[in-house]
C-alpha cells in the first residue's frame, strides 16, 4: 500500500570503498571545515613540537623569573601586554614570571591529549556496551540500558568532580582525567550504537542474511558493523570539543590538572585573580581554548553533515550533548 | 497518566538507589582513609582511630551503607564522643568538617542555586528561542548568517570563559556593575537582582546557543514536513506558516529540554557558581571536594540526582502535553 | 456558481519544469499542454518519474521559490499562475483550486484540531469571524461523512483513522467552495475498501457541487472510476489524451497498450490450472499463532492460521493492512518464532526448533522481501549478497562462487557482469531480481514472497511476477505470495487465502474465492477493487452501495 517509489533513479547509498574518499571530498567543499582542520592541524603540530618551539624561544615552561614581575604590585609583569619581549614572545605569567608561550604550548598537549584520549575511551566502551545491548538478550539489554540511562541523566561534570576527590593525589592527573571523562561519558555513544543496531536488525537485509544461514557473528560483522561506523565517527567528532571543555572546566575548578603541569583550564583558574591587572593572561588561554573548541565543533558539524545530512538533524535534536556549566 | 507517573517515579527511585550504591562504593572503597582526611593533617594515630570510630568507619561496607539508607528513610543517631546528635530523616549524614547536618546544609544553599537557575531560564528562553526563531524566519538572508556565526561562537565558548570576559568587560573595564557578591533575596531584593544579573546573563547566554540551534533546527525540520505544504497550498501566508505551524513544532523539544536543564542546574552549575562566588549547591559540592568532606559530596550528588531524575519525569510529561501524539507508556 | 463557458477553467500551454540535480538538470515536465473545462474531470496517469505530480504543483504555483525553472503558461480560473502577485496567488490557492495530498497523516498539522485547521484556511479566503469559520468547518466535516462532526472537529489528526483523515482533507478542500480540486494520489496510502469509499465520496461531492477535478494517479483503475478524460504521461511528456473510455478501451499508443496490458485485473486471464496438489505438503501450518506483547496487552497478530503449501504450487495470501499477513509470512520461514500452533516442513516439526537445530532447514525456506531498498545491504556489492548462502553452506572456492553468482544473475534476467555493482546502481525492479537471485542461491524448496511487487511500477510488476512464475515452474518451488492487491494475487496463484484480523476468513482455489466468494468480507474486498472499464466501474459503485447498505 505504499506508493511506488521512484524506481528509475538510483537510490543514494554509500558503498564502503568510496565512503572515506567521499567524506573527504564533501569536507573539502566546505570552507569553514577546511579552515578548522587547518587550525587544528597547526595546533597539533605546535603541541607535538612544544619542547622544540620552547627551545627555539630559549625558554622552559617551569622556570621562574622573579626578575620579570613587579613584586611591589603583587607580581604583575613588567612591560606592556603582560611582559612581552624578545625573550618572552607572549609575555610571562604574573606572580611567577614563567614563560607564557612555552606554558601555552605545553598546555595544548595536555588539553588535546585528554580530549582525544577520553573520546577514545568513550567510543571503545560505548560501542561495546551498545553492541551488547543491541544484540544481546532482553535481560542484557534491560540492564545495560538502565545503566546507560543513569549515566546519561547525571551531569558528567559533577560526578567527575566527585571522582577526582577520591583518587590519591599522586595518581597522574592527565591519565586520571582521561579515565574519569571516558568512564563517565560513554553513554551517548552506547545509546546511538544500540539504537542503530536495533534499527539495522529490523532491516530486511539482515533477515536475509539469517535466512542465508549465516551465523550471528558473521551477520554482525558483515551487515551491522560497517553501518555503525558513520554514526560512531560522527558522535566522536562532536565529543572531542565537549571533552576538552570538561577537562578545562575541571582544571579551572582546581580538581583537574594540578600545578605545575600547565593546562589551559588550569591557567585560566589562576588568571581569575589577575584579570584586572593583567588581562593578557586571561585572554591568551581563553582565546586558544575558544579557537580550538570552535574549530573542533565546526569540524564535527561538518563531518556530521557530510556523513549523513538527514541523520544530522536528528542527532542534533535527539541527543543532548553534555555541557559544562 | 497517573499510572505512568507512578511507574516513572518507581523507576526514578531505582535510579537513585543505584546512584547511591555507586557513589557509596566510589567513596568508601576508594584508596585513602576518610578518617585521616576528616581529622586533618596533624592528627596522631590515636585521634584518627577515634574519628574512625565516631564516623562508623569500622563497620563493614554493607553495614555502613545500610546505616546510610536508614538515615535517609528514618533518621539515625550520631555520637560525637561525648554527646549524641539526632539526625532526622531524610538524613544525608554529618559534615566531617563542621559537624553540620548535610540535609540542613543543602536546604540552606538551595535558594542561591534556585535564584541562579530561574533567572538563567528566563534569559535562555528569551534570547535563545528568540534568536532561533528569528534565524528560521530570515533563513537564507544575511540576518541568519550573522546569527549562525554568533550562535556557533557561543557554542565554542566555555561558560567560565564567557563569565570571565563579562566580568572583565562589564565590571573591570566599563565599570557598569560592581563585582557581584551574593545577596539573598529575602535580605534585599534589589541588591539581589543587581548582583545576580551577571551570573544570569553568563549562564543564560551560554545556554542560549543550544536553544537557538534547537529552536532553529526544530522549526526548519517542521517547515520541511508535508503539512506545511498543505497550508502553503491553501494560501496561508509565509509568516503565519512559520509562526503558527512551524514554530509550534519547536515547542515540545524546547519545553522538554528546558525542564531537563533546569534539573541539571541544581548542583550542576558548578562553574558559574564558583566563578561568581554564589553559595549554591555547586559551590557546596566543590568545597566538599576540596575539604574531602565526603558526606557533603555524597549528599549534594544525591540531591542533584533527585533533581535530575524528577526533571526527567517532568520533561516527559511536558513533552506529552505539548505533543498529544506522544503516548506515555 | 458562475460558469465561464468561453474560457476553460484550466489552460496549460507548453509547460516545462526543470530541476537542478547533482550533475546536471532534469526536466520533470517537458512541453505539456492541456485544458480542463468547468465541472470536468481529468486524470494524469503515469508511472513514477513521469512528472505527473509536478504538473499538479504547477497549477497552484507551488514551485515558486523552490529553485525549479517553470516555463510556458498556466492559467487557472483566469489567473495567470506564473505572473500572479502574492495576493492573487493566495486567492488561487484554496479559493479557486484546492489541493488534496497523498498521505493524509502527514498532510495535516499534528498539533492542531482538525476543525481549527479547516477554519484557518476558510478564514483566509472567506474572512468572517472565527466562530463562523469554525461552524463552516463542522459543516464540511459533516458533509464528507464524519459522524458527530461537531465533536470530532476538536480531534487532532492522529486520533483519526486513515480514511477519516482523507475525508477531513477533502473537507478542507471543500471549505472555500473551489472551482477545481487537484488530487495528488489521494487514495494511494489507503486500503482498497477505504479507497473505494473515498472515491465514491469524491464522485458524489462533484456531482453535487459541480467542481472540476484534476486527478493525479499511478493507478489506471482509480482513474477509470473517477474521470471523464485521461492524459497518459511518460518522462514529462504527453503520450496519449482523450475520453476515458476510448483511451482505456482502445488505446492508440504502444506505451498505453503496454501499460494497460501490465495492469493485473480481476477479469484477466488466470494461470493454467495446476493439477490438484497430491501427496505430502511441503510446508504445513496448523493453528499457527503469534502474539506480541505480554499479559493483558498481548495482541494476536496471527490468530490460529492453518494452511498447506505443496511443491510446484502458489498459495496467494491477501489481506488489508494489519491483517497479519506479513507476520504469517515471516513465521513460515521462521524469521519470527510462533507463539502457538505447529509448523511442519517435509514432515518435521520446525516451529519450536532452536536456531542451531534449524540450520539444516534454513536454506530451504527463503523469502523475497517487499522493499527493494532495505532488502539489500547498501554497502555490499550485489554479488557479495548473492554469495552469502553459498559461503554459509561452506563453499570456499572463489571461482566456483563467482561462476554460480553469474549464473544466478543471468537466470533472473540481469547482466552477469554486474555482480560487482552496488544496490544503488540498480532500479527497483532490478533490485527485486537481485533479491530473487539471493533466495535462489540457497536452492530453496519454499519461497515466501512478501509483497514482492507492491513497491514497483505496474510494467515492472508484470515482469517480476512473470519471472517468479517461470522460476517456480522450472524449479518446482512451493511459493507463498503475500499481497494486498487482489488482482495480482489472482494472477499468480493456484489457491488463495483471505486474511483479516489475524485469521483466514476464506481459503480455496482461485476460481472458488474470486468466482463465488462465500465470506462477506471477501465480497466487500472484491467489490472495492477499481475496474478498468468505466461502465463497469459505475455498475460496481452501485453494488458497493448495496453491500454497504446491507
């Protein structure tokens, strides 16, 4: 009783071989995505080569320079724009006189590492749990889905703050952040994977695979997994900036990366008390964080639209990405 | 309907129970000695042992959890060595640091959080939904493009950066407002409002980006639906099509997401509260973490859990009220 | 109502509509001209992609602002649609010409009461108070046969059934007393009995108000029931136009003849009678049941069905939506587990076997699915899909697999060299052939076809059903052919089972069920099937009224 579909024209559908190439081609067609990718590439390079660049400047991110700050005025750097000079390209940190350029680059390492690492943990757990719920028995699905519901419902930031409190101080903080954000934030991925698996399971081609005599595993590998790649990549792409903000937020609150290790959020945390005397100290990490998060967001959006324009609008409305307030 | 609410509340109770188990397990099984932390850096082993006894930490994990539940449902007694303190249900324990009842502490901090949340709600409903609607009406034009860029920029701005920038510009540079300090509503309503203005704007504008996108995309999605074509084909003007028919499709998601977000604010607005020094639940949580005051942390997380879970139920009910096609089961 | 006898109501001259697509532009309509007089009815008939719906949209200027390029002239009720200002266009839409869309659920705003939506439209054209408009809405709803219209006008669309919603759309069209109703596939989403009711209603309303009708449809039978004139379209162009009885009775163009020849009809030729089935049935269901949900809310989708399928015969299963025919089909191949009854295959009880125990039988029970889009994995080449049963059977020799796949593709009428192509490179009919090849690769003995042709155009339909019949004869398959279309089932089946509400209400040979139906439901179904002969159609309309009155 359905109307005859347009049977003369081929229907859209992306064979696996061309998918990656097609994604790249579509992304290239969007200037915003290209610019964002360029910015991110530059940042990653800067972060990777942070020690090299710091050496080029001739500075160390941890060395104090008491002579560069005015102790009479509470530690405000001498000179304009937070003490910019030929030796210190972006000025120095108020109070301690540590070199800002070196600290910002080293901070980028932490921010990027935590954001990407946490996303990887989320994707891994999310895909496994989602698949288990989607393919498993009703019982398994029920239990896993309830756990997912609980995790989705609770603000990640609050639980993360609570969690960071109980772990001993000497545990490496970046690793802790990756684990905490990863372990608390997989629910979104698992929901999407489960929903997608259930949808796929109901499609006729999966039924046909069963009729052909293929076992469960063969069916999952051939028919389900390739179709899951697109939504998982999409969700991972929009998760990276979110995770980056969570890391910055935790460090900002003083429960994330602890001094002397630099991270943008942690720099902003100390900058809170300096913004009247030394605005540059706020604006530099804030600007970098803003640009990076924005670039990731734009790129994530572009990936989402490029992979599946129709799915994109549903993702935007249907799933809430956790935000840190 | 009643049946649905009861079912959901029963489910919510289960979620909260699960949350309490989780939180309890995390804190009481984690490495580190709460007694030592509660006692402070300079305690000797004998004092620590005493504190451990007082806090009931010598009991097994299950007994401790049972006592916690007992406190929540019927109340419990605490001995502080010399005297016995009665903690009535719902008892969330005593603060390690101040010996204050956590339930009381939470109740004291609730008004500040509520002030922040409700004000922010007004801001995001006006600014966020307004922006979204405007960009849907002016789609394809320069207005939409400008709004899209603004929204995108706002999406990329973490709330603490937005707050810091507002503080720098409004308070430090332009000096339009004094640096905010929290004044309770009951004390001086006018001062309360002036001091809350910046926090409201910060949190509200931050959330607005999401609501602008939500409103715009729901409206556009509805515009692409078949029934819009019907009204166009019957001579209904474009403005009426958007405001009467397309915007109507954005109401259920906006209302439901607002309810959920409002729930999140109770305990979740840690960054804003911390930045502006608002003594709300989020700040309480953060202080609890800094002072390793585990009962306070557990208490705030539980209260937040209640708020979030209830908000979820309310959101579903509101969604169903706004979209009658939805059948609650 | 005033009549402008000198000018036709609709005058389309040299209409061309082009759309920009990825990689060039497409002409959906290409130099079409026709006229339609006051009170007359014209059907645009064509298969998918013929441009018929695009023409309907052009009459109301709906292509404005969509990026479509419209040339030529369209005049409706004296208004030049191409040149009309916004005010004039609004007057045209709904006031002069009202549109009735295909899917009645999505064509109405889900958030507002139906009465309010009709009133909104009415006020735009007639002005007046809100209360008057509301009263008019109730009046027209009553007119289209909605019982208790005043109360029901406060209901939202989802609270109406499909047929009721289509009535409500007709009411909206009537609200402003238009001179023309443009109906775009108005009954395609409906069951055949409901379709008949809506067509009868449309007929009656036109007789009463003298409104002209432009009907867009893929279904020649629907056109025969409703119009005076027919315009057959293909590829955006006119193929043939004329009075309905001459075009359908004595078509002059080869395409029209082909189209009409492909339409299955209740008075068409039967397949040669098969010898009465003898011996053990291949597949036998006894009191088969399937419930969904548990406890008090359990619903029996299939409620005690017994049937047999013999080698070399086709059992047709017909029923309207919700009759349980798809659930039954899936149980027969054990894609769904029965919750009760027995299912025997070649003498073995397989209804309760576990997936592991089922393995030896799996490949012998195959299925051809309805939707040619979702039945093939878009990410795998068709050759890979067809090879699945071979690989699952343990075949490892790639060259043997390759040659078997080529052989199968050839057998179902596809180019063997296309085994490496992906599903989106094939048309709907070709994809259905791929699905058949995949089923055959398993060397089945029973094939269940679930609506295998309902998503296809009639000419393609005819080819696919012919292929199925041919393969069956050649391989001696037991075929179960599930469909909602009574004429298709009649054409392909030896025996027929009529389903309703999860039960079989009547079962027998094609001659018995179609020639002398015993069950009143079967009779109603048969009376509802549109006829290709306009004279016969009028006769059947009378019969339906009798049946309804009885």
